[in-house]
């Protein structure tokens, strides 16, 4: 059975060069990566907008499917534990599904939405409150590696902090 690797992405610099796929991450690693930066303490820096945190987690789905593979569940378990930790428990997150540029736009949009919803449902099943998660499909509209539109890194689920 063919497998596609998707990445949960938290984009720090908005640049594909800063993205790095992580196969395994502990709860503590994820807490560190998801903790928003402290606000600036000097007046001159208060108007700066902090960049989101960067971590790309490999999540496997069955080919042409939104069914999570068992190999990715331990990583999502660690993500759920991190989200429920004391440092992150008051934060809300967006779960965005992304595809590569192969295939029709309408189909990619629908597949990305189903994959985002599947990750959201899994996290809710791991006791992350549903009201803290918002799922959205993006299709191929925001490629992580735009210079390689068919690259596997583009097939991912991005998790970002909601305001």
C-alpha cells in the first residue's frame, strides 16, 4: 500500500528554508516549540509582530485517503499531551490541511479538508477540547516548497496558534 507523508507545520519565518520535518518529538519538545514567545519588554519593540513557531511533524495517511496510519499516532499523542500541558492549555490552534500541486484543485481542496478534520478529530479523541481547534483545508494554495510543487513536504497539516 502506498503511503503519503504529511507534515504538521508551525511556520516560524514564513520561509520554506526554515521548515524541517521531524519524525518523532517528545511532549516536552513540542511544548517548547509551541510556546509563543514572550512579549517584548521595551517600548520600541512592542509594535513588532512575533512570527509563529516552527515545527514540521511527519504524519502518515493512507494513499488518497484521510485515514491516519498507526505509525503517526504516537506523534499525535505527544502533540495532544503538549496541547493539554499547563503552558499550552489556554491556547487555541488552527489545523490546516495542505496538498501538493498534483491533481485537480477541487479534489485537493476536499482531501486537505478531510485530512485536517481527521487530525482535529484524533486530537479531540485525545482530550484536546474541540473548542480549541479549528480545521481548514487549503489544497495546494500555500505550498511549503513552491519551487517544487510536487514535493512530499507540500503534503502536510499545519498547526498554528490562533489569536
